[in-house]
């Protein structure tokens, strides 16, 4: 007699053997195809504008309809989503190779800055000048405070 664990194991083995069904996806011409270059150009122009100046995809669709496009808004919206996703992937892959880690020899370089701060020393509020050092080789951070008086 099969126990609960035996059934779960045999059931999972059965499903591991099965392949996922595959369907043929037919490539067919879209009503958007003749307008694809125009729409790409429109989206590229909008991408360079600020958020408040950008026109919506619905407004771009209205422009395409004025040019004679007879397809649906959903196809234009899908095209815009695919275009933006492709552009984002392109930017991520092109910037990936541009990073090179910096390497320094000991004592070769550091970052330096000054600031002013207040501290209570001996019960008195005292203004201090603070020097900030960040050593590039070890990445150690050093602070040194000076009493300007």
C-alpha cells in the first residue's frame, strides 16, 4: 500500500518526465509595421524630454492615427514598452564594461576636506576646525580636530 510520501514522490517524478507543450508562434505582418520607424523616432524624441514635457503613448497613438494608422492602441503601447525595455537593456550592457576599479600604491593619493564643528571641552562650547583625510590605498578614514583659537 502506498503511503502519503510515496504518492508525492511518484507524482513529482511523473511531472519531471513531461515536457512543457510548445506552440508555434506565427510571424505575421502588423498594421504597425509601416509606422514602426516613425513611432521609434517619436519615442526617441520624447525620451529626451523632461517628465512634464513628455507626451503619453496615447498622444503618440493619436498622431499615428492622424498619419493613417488603422491599428489598435494596445499594439502601439506594446511597441513602446518593448522599445523602452530594449533601450534600457542596451544602456545597462554598454555601461557595464566602462567601470574599472582604481588601484593606488601606499601613500600615493588621498582625499582631503575641512569642516567646522562645535564640541564641549572643559564645560565650554568650542568651535573646532576638522581636517578629514581618506587614504586611497587602505581606504582608512582619519579625522583631526584643531582649536582655531
